[in-house]
C-alpha cells in the first residue's frame, strides 16, 4: 500500500529521531577534533560520516512524505 502522507505521530517521531541524530553528529564531530588517540579519532569520524548519511536519508524520507518508489 502506497501512502502519500505520514501520520502526525510518524512525523513527530521522525522529527525526534532527526533531532537526536543531529545531536549525535555534533558530538562526534566536536569530540573527534579534541581526541588525542588516533583510533578513537577515526571511530568518531566514521560515526560522523554514517550519521550524516542517516540524517540525509531521514530528510529525504520526510521530503517524499513516506511515498514508496516502486
């Protein structure tokens, strides 16, 4: 079933998830700049990259309003 909208509670939950992911991105980016250990710095940079991708996917999903492309 294709829906062309998101229910209000779904929009709210996606907004909360997006807010959380933005906070995670800010923290990982900030901490990677402060980290002295190269392995930790690498982990934080990888996390920031993955989180940016996740944010982009959530934004695309919200922009498409839950439409499924088939």
